[in-house]
């Protein structure tokens, strides 16, 4: 009997009182369990204490989550961040090499928000640190004082590029998504394919061209109330299917060893 695929979910570092902690938002774990039908486990951000190969040995897929923090700009040769910008260097030190290793190994990947930006940076792309100050794009940030359902409610349309992963999932050419981010792609990394655009032209989804496995990242948050949104659900179901396929292959290898 096939086992439930193990889905690793990247954590952020934070302080609770005097204690350093590893945290994830519950909505990612619930989406991994309910929509992708996997067993979610937390991948702590411990930098050099975490070996990417060891992580890939025990997971059937990875979700690179959103976060209040931003990638430190030295990872993409960007200018210094504005004073007060929230960074998480231990997460950078964990997720960027893990992203590259997972892509090389064909481990299924779903990047969300910060995870979307991590995919671009890990493969050599750059970021706009303040999309709303470029003069080219709308303000993609949420209203901090709005209720959660309003923050994560439909914000703008998404224009799906034909012939890509989202198109093959059966998603419509245009549908509504939420928008909860201040940063975004500036220079697209080599080897990435644009999957979808916002109405202002900002890249909203990418995939890895000629990838060995499922490798998709989106700038919005499909994990929020995923079971109530058929377009968001389709993404997690496709990811979950890829994770189950990897799980079956790993079982066969273990049985034949």
C-alpha cells in the first residue's frame, strides 16, 4: 500500500520571549495535509547544521513558504535594504541551497510568496525590494489593518501564459488572486519560465524549464482557504500528485535494495 508522501515545509526563525524558535503558519501545513494529501513536517532553518542532501533523503516534496522576512540582498547583488527591513539570514542559508539541490534532484517543489522569490534568487535572478516604489507597478501589499479575509481576498486578476504548468493544470486564462507582498521579480533567473503575470506586468508565477520534477512557484497565497478555491486547490492537487509519484518511486527503490 503506498504510504502518504512526506512534504517538508520550510520554517522561519523568530524570538518568542528569550527563546529562538522555528515557526510556520498553520495554513501551509493544513494545505499540505488536506489539499496535497501529504504528511507535513517542518524543516527548521539552521543554516550550516542542515545538509540539503539529508533533507531530500526523507521528503517527497517541499513547500517553500511565505514569510514576514525578505531575502538579504547580498544574495542577488542588490543594494542594501532600507533601515528596519526584516531579514532571516538562517532561513536564507537553509532554503537557497535546498532549493538548488531539490531542483537538481527532481524533488517536487511548490514555492509561495517568499518561496517564489527564493526560487528566482537561488537560480541567479534579482528582486525589486519595493515594488510599489518602482513607478512601474501597482501596490501589491495588503492592508495591515484589514481583517484577514479581506487581506487574503481577491486583489487583482492573474493572466496565465499558454502552454505552461498552470495552463496544463486546466486553470483558466484569467482568474483572481490575492496580493500580499512588497517585493517581486526584477530580473528573471536563467532557466525559469514565466507562468503568469499581474495586470501591471509583474511576474506572478514561474516554473523551472526542463525540470526533472514538479517545480512551480507563485507570488500569491494559494494555501489560504485552499479547499474553497478550485484554482488554488488545483495547484496543491497537482503538487500532491507529484509528491505521491516520488513516494512510490522511493518505496520501489527501498524494496529493491
